[in-house]
C-alpha cells in the first residue's frame, strides 16, 4: 500500500493496527500507553459529570446508591489508569537514560505493562 492511498484508511484502522499507518514519532511515544492515559482521562472527566448529578434529580434510594458508587469508581479507575500510564512513561525515560550500555536501549511493551501493573496495584 503506497503512502497516498494509505491515509484514507488510517482513521478507520488506527486502533486496530497502529503500526500500519502511524509515523515513527508516534510509534516511539508508546501509543498503547497513550491510549491508557487517554482512557483514564476520559473516565476522570466522566466522573465530573456524575458528580454534577444532584440528589433531587434521582427518584429512588437505590439510584442514589448507584450514583454514589459510580462517582467513586469512575474517579478511582480514571486516576489509576492515567497515573499508571504516566508512571510507565517516566520509568521508560529513566530506564533509557540510566542504562549502562549507552547504545540503543529498547523498552518493550511487556516492560511497560510491568511498570503499569506496579503503579496500578499501589493505588488500592
């Protein structure tokens, strides 16, 4: 697929196969981690909307319990995902610059996932 016919295809397949159409600079910025940070931010913004729901807008007591639980869980999961992704990127930069071997240092996706799981488990 040449580069001119590839661009109309990119928006529809960006999440399915990012390596086929994204430039090298986006690939180097860890797009999977960027997606985790974006998802966490969206959940935090959604929690703001749920925090805006007033008690007078809810008719049942059970509905109030659900809204209160959603407030907390959206904010907790959103913060955990955002912080975990940012921590993973910070760890990646640290690993690259403190490497004893000053040649090319490659941090794999599995290492990103490991750093992310450490930051996610520490928030509970």
